[in-house]
């Protein structure tokens, strides 16, 4: 570090008494602390207190005589009051002390005008071993007018239950106007004066909150303001964190809820929280040999992942695997249907938190309408592609796919209209509607009517026939680059809704951007990551890389190193067309994670709602070679696969296929998923895809769910590697945010580049091209403060915390908090991007204020708050949302199960999963019941079946993925055989049974 300038080498802070520091106060005190780094020498400090009659003075001339100075107790300092210069104290020391020293100035009668007084400091300092010289510094002291004086600010209660109200009260001037701010631009109800106290009540508290009370009045014909803050903690709060780490135990699984097997046509439900659906059907309908069951999860109006089972008639032996356990992200729709519905079965919902499976209800009185009376659209939409290319020769023909979904079982719809903008300009998509092929899946029709397309669901109530996929194929893109909007309107009766826009960016045909990556994807705090990508170098295209606090032109390179990363950071690569006023052509985004977690808990418990399952990735590999990847975060890998044949798919089959089936036998294929965590032993899950000839049974599908710890490698192998195709859907559900990174050198197989699904935006006629701001956004205005957060939300006692933020240029910033002495500190942090606060000994709320004047004076523009808890190892929340990466899934522990004696694990110390498979090569096979008995709850479980296939060609293994809550008892019973259900003939009929079972706890690993 260079010290050649006259900038101060010491750092300064101050504390005031009373707080606030009211103009006219007698016997006031100012404490100024000076911190001398270990590599700096300082032997003299001169403090000049401003004396005068104006608002910039700290004290009046006649008050100077009474002021006293008190030296620090350490450092051999002397502090002398200059007799000939008003306001001046000189501190000297014969030694060269290091550390923080407090200089106190007492018995000050504060000058009587509202304003800011600057205490000038001159330090005589130099780097160690060099000649000291004078360097100027200053400390600003804010004086508050009695016109806006208020005191005894209280929150009742200061610690409140989640969802309960809190009342703020204070004593203050009756001439001031009071406003209470909290959260992101929220204000409390207008305060009322009662019994000499001002009061206001906030009805529902869900998370720890700092309230800022502003008093505004007039002093000497000038508007003056005073701010004070109070912090309220919430028991079991609603919390949103970035990265999450848990060491000892996790309690996410709520009380299991049993659902009756009474559904008709299909079982359809919505998940209000993340959770797991456990279903084991049984089939005994006379004359029906098998039942095919399909369990589908739809997220963002499209199929996310699926599992299917072929359930044999109860009279047939041996039975085939039938249990299904599916992870379901919050907000997703679950659909279970069947070809020949099973006549019985058990179904359980195991929530993350406490929310059951609920069906959303729509209240007609609350439905939003726009200013012009048009109702707001109510369906959920997603679509692809959102980027396409124009062609200067033959038109580029594109297929647009629209996904529409209803979130309420009471939803009604007459029709959807889809309008393509027709013309030759950049705002148009195509020059003509001729040649376009419209397609639909579940609905009644999707046809061209005049200048648009109309989709008819065929019935008013559409919940059970959504999500619907509507396709417009062979759309000839016009030759003008630009942005075109496909418009959708929902029609109920004769009333159309506001439009939903599907925004399509038409780019130059030669523009290619792909493979944006970070190396490494996770860095230590303050570390750096090398960002790489592949992009076409074009004379008229400018490439720019943007991240929080940084921007760089990368037009001539394909990599850039982003340095000084202090928190999980999105990095965006954008291409601009310099010929068209830097119009955006395309953009890609990658997230770089910082390893220190935002929340590092010893134990974790969530009572109501937990949204930890993040944005999914999907592939459709044929597994003609080993498929390998590595996990950036914890997550769940869901695999479904079948031998491919006509009229059969993973999520549904066409009824009556079997009667017309003349297929030949296909060889069985085993898919083996192996997960190897850093520092742990690998575990495997194995399942069979088999399509025997029709004399020996029905199609057997692969169905696997595997927990994957952060940093683990995943390998999926097919045995044997045959030439014929299998159909598969492989879905990665991350805990929070993090990719499953597929190895670059492996075969890309069936989907070289998956098109990203884009969410549609609702727009009103008045706003034109501007999308409606999402809930909680500040009216679309760019925020002055963003990313305000500490380097840790939970820190050890007496440790430092580093606060960092990003602020708009020229924003005046003030940081307010209570220090270790329980005194309010007000720090001017204008122009800074971070600050270290030393030695926290109690939970502390930090408030960052953007205002027109220094130290929070003038108009309050924006407030951001964060709370740091100290030595609080156990996290107990009502709601939890995770947006970063996690360290929750622990290392696998082998379960010593034997088929003859079984296995029991009592009072499990944390939530976890039983995973793995059983395999029995005998004809009679094994039947293994698995039961989970929650502490004080109703038992649930599944039964595993494995045996030699009916044609004798192969062994059919069964997989297990079963959640086990903390405190429960896990019981894996000794096996019985399929044929008689008794144990007496077990050993005679069995071949070689094997079990590969593992307990995977939901608690992290030391890194």
C-alpha cells in the first residue's frame, strides 16, 4: 500500500452523548476513537472543535471554558487544552502505540442550531520507520434541533412471535410530523398521540426488522429532520438466505399427511411448499393383468420430472417394483394418472415444513382488473424459444412452443387467442401466417381464425386438462433484427384479458454465444473466478461482461477474471449491435458462489414452508456412453427411462396399445447411478428398463431418485450398451442454486443444447413495452442500495463482521447500528463499498440509509437493513427460502441390512433419506417392507420387490428413496418371498439376494 499522499493513515469513529445529539444540550460528550495500524507510527494528534454561533459550530464561544478533555488510559498519551486557541486540544505520546484509543471531550453545551459540525483532526503520522508529517482528517457531528426531538423509543414486544403485531411508541414534540419506515419502502400506519406518547402498530411481523422513525419539523424557517431506529426480533421468522450450511441436524420434514386412494381420472394437486410425494399402488381388478401408473410433476407450466411404474395384478407372481417417491418443488402441480387405475394403494405427502398439499382457490372479488376494466390474465405461461435468428436468404423457420397452466381447480376458460405480429419491421415476427402448422395436446382445437389463432379447451373447467402445450410450427421469421411480441389473451365469456407477451429477440444469423462458465464455480470470500465463453467475433457486435460492482468490454477476448468476490454473484455476458444504437442481441448469465455461507447453523428447523428446491436442469440422454457430471450444490437427481416403442412415453401411454402390439422382445438394460461425494465412499442406485415380448409381461421402467451432495461426482452407466434407443428424462433439482455440470468431453447425445424456457410477462395497455413490476419491486425504479449484506449472518461471539453493499454513484450513505457498548453509532460511509465492524457481542441490526444530506439528514431516499446474530447455533424458522448453494446432504452411511434378520435405526438424529436398491436373482424373489415411524406420528413406508423376470432373462431390482424425519424409527423388515408370502420356503427358493442400502443424513460436511 502506498502512503505518499496526505491522506490520513489512521481511521476514526465517534460516539455522542446524549444520543441523538440535541442542539442546546448541556453537559454533552463527544468521544473520538483513533485506530493506529501496526505498520503506522503516530505520536501527535490535534483536535479542533468548531466554536462559533452558526449551525456549523459544535459549541458557542462562551461555552468553551467549561469543556474538559480526558486522555486514553493506554498508550502514554497526554491531552492538553490549548489556552490561546478556542476549541483546540493537543494529544502527544513519547511511545509509538498501536491499537484503538478513545479521546473524550466532556461538559460541552451544544450550540443551539440544527446542523453538522466538523471536528478537524491533524495527525502526525508516517509508515513505520519513515519521517512523520501532518495529515488532515475530520469527524462529522450531527446536531439535532429540539423541534424534532423525541425520546424513549420502544417496541412492544421487542421479541414477537411470527405473524403477530408489534407496537412502536415514543415521547416527542407535538409540532413534529412522524413517519415510520421499515423493509423495502414500507411505512407503518400514521402515528397517533395518546397519553403523551406517539404510537403506531404494524399488524404482522414475519422477520427481524429495524424500524426507522423520522421526525420532521421547522427550525429557524428551515425544514429539519431527526431519525432514530429500534430493532424487533421475531421468533421462528420467515427467512430468505443465500448459501446455507448445517452441521449437526436438519428438521425440514413435516408431519406426513395421508391422502385417500379415491381419485377419479387423475389425482391432481398443488404444492405450497417443497415436499415429497410417496405413492405405492396395488392392483387387483379382474381381467386386467397390469396397471401402468404415471406420476408427473409440472413446474413453470411444463413437465419437470416423472416416474412411471407397471403394477402387476396381485394374483401374479412375482410382483414388480411399484413404489414411487417424487420430490415436488413449491408451486408445482402433481398429476397421477393411469392406464387401468389401480383399485387401491397408499399415498403420503411429506412436506418440507408444515404445509399440506393444497388446491389454490380463486376469489372472484379479488381478481385484478386494469384501469380500463380488462381483467388480468390468470394462467401461468412459459415458452420457447425466446431467441431466434433472421436469415438474409431463405426465411428461417422456427417452432414456437407455449405452455399454459391453471393453478386453481376452479379455473374456467372459454378460449385463448394467440396473435403473431405480422409485417417486415423489427417489431414484427413474420411476414405471413401462411404455412404455419398449429398443434395441441389435450385441448379440443388450436386453429387459425382471421389474423390470429384460437385455442379451445373443449370445456370451461380446465384445471384437469392443464398444463396444455400449444405449438406453432414453421413460423418464417422476417429479415429484420429486433424484438417482437407474441400476444396471448384469455377469453372468458366474451371478455378478453390483458395481453400476455411472449417476447422474442431476433438476432443476426451469425451471432453465436454459448458455454458461459466460471472456473472455479465456488471461491473463497475475496477470491476470484475466471469466466470463459464461446462467442463469434463480429465487427458490429460488442460483448460486455457485467457483475455486481464491475463491467468490462470483452469484445476481443473469450475470458475474463472477476476479482474480489465477497458474496454469491451473478455474471452476465451481453451482446450489443453497435449499428443499431447498442441494441441488445443476446445475453447469458452464470452464478459464482462464495464458499462462506450466509447461514451456518448447528441445527435447522422449519415449521411451515421451505423452498429449497431451485431451478431445474433437464436432459434426455440415450446413455450410449457413460454420463458424467459434478454438482455445484446439494440436490436431487431424478431419472426415468423406458425401452422406446411406438405410442409409449415416460409420462403417458396411448390406451389400447397392448392389443395392437406386435413388437419383438428387446434386451433388458440396467442403468446404474453412482454418486461419489468428496471424502466419502460411493453409493449406487440400480434400476432396469425392460421390454419383453407380450407373452412375458409388460414394459418395466427405470425410476430413480438420488440425493447428491455438493461437490459430488455423478456417473450413470448403461449395461449393456445396446444400439437401440431408450427414452429417458433426467432432471436435476438443486438445493438453492447450482448446476449439475456435465463433463465437456462426454457425448452430448440427444439434446446438444436445451432451449431455455422463458416466463411470459403481463403488460397493460398503458405501459406499452414495460412489464408489470414483480411484487415487492419499487415501482420499477432503480434501487440506490443493493446487495447490502454481511460476510456472515451468524458469527462467533466477539468476532468482526464485514458489511458490503453496492450503491448508485454519488449516493450519500449513513450506517446506523448499536455497538458493543449498546451505544448507537452513526457512520458516514458515502463513497465506500464495505465496512468492518469489530467485536460483535450481541445480535445487531445494521441500517444503511440513503439520504439527501450526510448522517441521514435531508430527505430519506432509501433504507436497507440486515441483522447479524452472534453465537446462535440453532436456527428455528417459520418459513425458509434458499437462493444460494447449500451444504446439507451428508456423506452416505452403509446400512448393514440382511434379508434374514432385517434392520432397525431408532431415533434418527437428523432428517435423511434411505436410498439404494435390492436385487434377487431367484424366481420367487424377495419382498422387503420398509416402515418409517415418526416420533408421535403415523407410520408410513413402501414395499420393495425384486425377482427374476417372468421370462427368466434378467433380474428386476427395486430402488428405494424414502424420507426419514428426525427422531423417527426406520425399520427394514426381513424379506419374504413373492410366491407364498411365507418365510418357510424362503431359503429353498431363493438364489442370490443382494442389498445395497445407504442412510444419507441431511447434515453438512466439514469443509
